[in-house]
């Protein structure tokens, strides 16, 4: 399935609280942007990059966020989990996701993604159970499940899709020193993508 550029652009624009008129320029009318978002017309790469730049979004991030996720183990389980706000139903969905990832690990399914999605679920579960006045990266159970992700990313020679997925899952549980270490290591190797630099 091809990436739906217009729909991805619209989602990013709305996430940033922008209206089409906020991005209008002499050479890029609001009509063109609207038609592009609806898939009724194409837009040149130069114009798209200009619009993305105005929104503070890198080209690599745009492609990453618009990538096909139907066959991605991590995204499949995240969809099943739903958004976590601590509601009883969401806690049940979280428990089910952890159990599925654990069972998949035992049966040799899901690969490294199963391990990290289980750790991610346990990290969220632990964070929801702790006092709200703590920084998430100071919670012991969060540290426990973030550490393998940080170690894995530090050892990676290059960052591909799986590394980006793992970073996206765990970065909010990483301490400032974790983030600094990852930035330093990946910058030194010159292997970090523009998406990760933007996220840090």
C-alpha cells in the first residue's frame, strides 16, 4: 500500500494546531493544500518540503510517520492497546497486550519487537501505578524496562526502522542523561537519522 501523503500531511498539521490558512503562501494557495490533503491533486517535492519546514517537520520524519504499519508488530499491538490514560478498560487492554507479547516471545514470534513491546507495556503499567509527583524516568520500574532499550540503541551500528520504533516507544521514559548518551553515541557514529535529531 502506498503512503497517503495528503492524509499524513493533514494529520501532522492538525496535531500542531494549524489551519490551512496558516500555511498559505504566494506560491502555495490554501486551495492547493486542501486538494492535496484530500488526495485530489499532487504537490511538488519542493513545495511539500517548504510546507513541512514551516510546520517544523523534517522530510524524514514525514516519511517515517506516514509509513505503512499494517504488518509492523509494534504498531499492531499498540493499536490493540489503545491510548493509555489509566482507565480500567485501558488497563485491561494493556494487560492483554503484555500477555500477547510475552506469549509471542515464548513461542518464537515477534522477534526482538515482542521483547521491547512487552517491556514498553510493563513500563507503562508501572508508571500508571506510581505516585504522580514523580518524574516518569525516576520511577524504578520504568528505569528497569527502559535500560534494555537504551543499551540496545547504544549498541546499534546504524538506526533503521526497528531502532526508530524502539526509540519512539521509550524516549519519554529516558532520563536526560540517557538521551544525551544516545545523541552523543549516534552523532559520533554519524548514523542517526534526521528524525531522531528532531525528536531529541
